[in-house]
C-alpha cells in the first residue's frame, strides 16, 4: 500500500536520537535491515543528535556516522551553538546538516549583535558545504531576516507551525 510519506512526497523523516541508540551494538544492523525492508530512498531517514553529545562521544560518532551514511542515512546535529564543537569538527564526523539552536535566533529581530552572530554561523555552515537549518523562527520579522541572509537555509519554528500531536499532524499533511 501507499504510505502517507509516499503519497505526500515527503523528502525526509527526522528522528531525534541520543547516544544510547548509537551505543547499542545492534543499532547499525537493525537500521540496515529497516532501510532494506522498507526500501527507504537515500537520505530519507535522518538522525538528529545534539551538539553536546557529539562532543562527548566524538570518536564513536565519527565511526558510526560514516557507516550510517554508507547505507543512505542523513545525519544532523541538533541544537547547535558552537559551544561544544567547531563546525569543522562537525563536518569531519560526517554530519550533513546543522540545526542552529533557537537561542541564537530568539532576538535577531531586535538585537543587531544577535543577528550578526546568527549570520556568521549560517554563512560558516554553508561555506563548509553543510546544510543550515535555523530553528526557533517565531515571527515574520525573523523569517524575513533569515530569508534575506541566505536562500539556502531551511527554517522551522512557531512562525510556520506549533508542535502537533500525531493525529493533528496527519490531518494537516492530508489537507496541505
């Protein structure tokens, strides 16, 4: 049968994870089996891991990310601030997308210094060949500032949608 993902042409399913998933000795085999069983397109399934955990378990992630990418899994760092890892090390791990933390976005529409800081992170991310995703966009002014900063970045936040429970999400996807 047709899944909601196929009928609505979803490009990616992102899952927030933590180190415990990757530390499980069966994790890679289980994921490989699921990818084969459901014939996921390359980069359809994405795992997001927070920056602090990437830093704490750098060598483990460097090893596992390359194996996951080899089977078509997309990897993203979530809640990125630059506090724990420079972007160069994020790229060296094999991460493809940087989800920039909400606290770097929250007052860009009223504080020029905050806007400059976010601009630096976004432009540095893109210059390294990584996808930048700006998280926590809450109003039109923030949206316009980020859009004008770069057309290459993804955005998410309350400006677009508030968090939805699964039944509401399914209904929203069906309607839109």
